[in-house]
């Protein structure tokens, strides 16, 4: 997607480790994060969710 500067992104089968533990303690506190980076991430994620719901309802149901 050119809007999110991902036109040259490389596709991968699994974007992260399958057994990786995600914990809140490993991330930056909300007040330290850059607002523009958070906003861009939220926009991109919302766009992907929109595409998933309206083009692949079966995938959206499975993830929900």
C-alpha cells in the first residue's frame, strides 16, 4: 500500500515467531510513544481490518 509506504515490502509466510510471548512489559509506555507513529499504525491496522471483513468474511470470523 503506497499510503503506508509498504509498496516495496516483502511478503513472508509468518511475520513473527509462532511461539513468541507478547507482554505489555516489553513495550514502551503509552505516554512515551510517538503520537504520529501510533496514529499511522492505527490507520494501517484499520485499513487491513476493513479489507478483511468485507473481502474475506471467513477469515474475519476465524480470527474473532
